[in-house]
């Protein structure tokens, strides 16, 4: 009998041993699989560690008034990060979110104060500006197939220039605005902590966007487009329509962020929010949303925004210069992207 004739299919015992060998994982690979399956776990751990460290460095960190300040500071970055999350989920990136928000806020304030437009109509005009900015970004990305990074880098400068031209570089004070425009800065007590209306609006946006992304066909299409555009197209998903709708939705969120920003600072300034673009991207990436698209959640983004707020506040209480705060945020981005690359190596 030849060797070929004696060779047969592997026995049950051999198959079980092979399967056990293939399924054997190291502790590190198990951690990576958990982080891949639950993207919000890593930012939750980072936030917990940051709170513990900064509370040990300065006893004032955990005081009620400081926690209230952190939540109010996070309201603006957290809102912008929602828009950034939507874009990044489609494997894009928006460098113009801060500029769009500032332009919308200046339009609201200028119309209400200098042109006598009723406050509700001024807010509506700001929403139109946000939608128009999102439509421009979406049109350039879908119609000409330009990289989102290049498109939004260009529109960033366009929106900044339009803001300065429209406002003549002048700041509009909150005292001159109708109460409705500064209403988002109103605070009220929740237990020992004072929460602003802007924080509540931000949280309601997170709840709405989380539901839409997780429970609707549109949300599934957003993830599918970000994961693989060509596969999504072959599956019958209108990729360009989804991308355009994402940029429009982001523009609407940025207009809400403009309203929150006015209430937070009690002013509308054309020079405000210098670090908002960087902080919004940082919040999204730290929150576990992949820069390559198709993976992440807005709840992770909220944790990322809290991490940014905690780091800036904690480093400030530690007496470090604002330049070191920006340095720390930059380091956070590099670490988060490195972790994301490591997590993406998980085989499906």
C-alpha cells in the first residue's frame, strides 16, 4: 500500500488539536480583540486614570466648581466632535469645523445686533450658514472626488477669511445680544454641580446621533461607506448621497455648536476657538473612532472630549503653560492613532 493510499482525512482528535492551536491567543491579543469590539473601553480607562492622577496632583481638581467648569468647557468641543465623528466614520476628516462654527456664530450675532434681525431668524440664518458650509465641503468631495483633507484645508482658509471680512474683525459682546442667543450659557444646579443649557443641548445631540447611527438604515450606510466605499457601492448604497448627507448633518451640528459657543463665552468673536479643530479631532481619535473609517461611536467621542477637557484643566491647575497643554494634546493624538493602528490588525 502506498503512502498516498494510507493518507486519509485527519482524525477528530487531530482536528480538535489544530482548532485549539489556532484559537490560542496571548493576553495581549485578547486585549486587542476587546478594544476592537468595544472601542469605548480604552478612552474610559484613560479618562479614569487622568482623573485619578490630576486629583492627586491638585486637591482643587475634584472640587464641585472645577468639575462644573470642565463640563461647560467640554460643551463646545464635544459638540464639534460630533460633527467630526460623522465625517471620520466615512474615512474623511474635516479641518474646517472650527471655522464653520465661528462663521455661523458671527452671522447670528451680527444679524441680531447690527441688522435688527429677530433672534429666532438670526439663529435660523446661522443654521443656513452651517448647512451651506457642509454642502460646499460635501460637493467638492463627492463631485470632484477630492480628498476631504485637502478640501477642508482649503475651505478652512475660505471660512476664516469670510468671517473676518463679514465682521471686520470686531467682537460682538453678549450684553448687546438678545437673551435667546446667550441662553445656552444659562446654568442651573444638578445636585452640587451647576450645568449649563449648552451642556444639556450637547448631551441631547449625542443621544440623537447615537440613536440614528445605531438604529437606522442611514447610520448603517455611514459605517458601510467608511469601511469600504466600493463594497458599499456594489451593495447598492448610494455612496455620494450618503457622503453629502453626512457633510450636511455635520454642518447643522456645527451651527448648534455656534449657538453653544456664544452662550459659553458670552460673546461672538472672529478670533475665538483657535484650538477647536485640533481638540475635536483629538476627541474623536481618543474616543476610539478609527481615522480609516467604519469603526467607532459617538459615546467614545464624548469620553474623548472629556479627556481633552480634563487634560487641559488638570495641566492648567498643575501650573503648566498653555503651550505644554497643546503639546500634551498633540502627544495624545499620536498615541491614539498608534493604538488605532494596532487595534486594526485584528483579523475578522
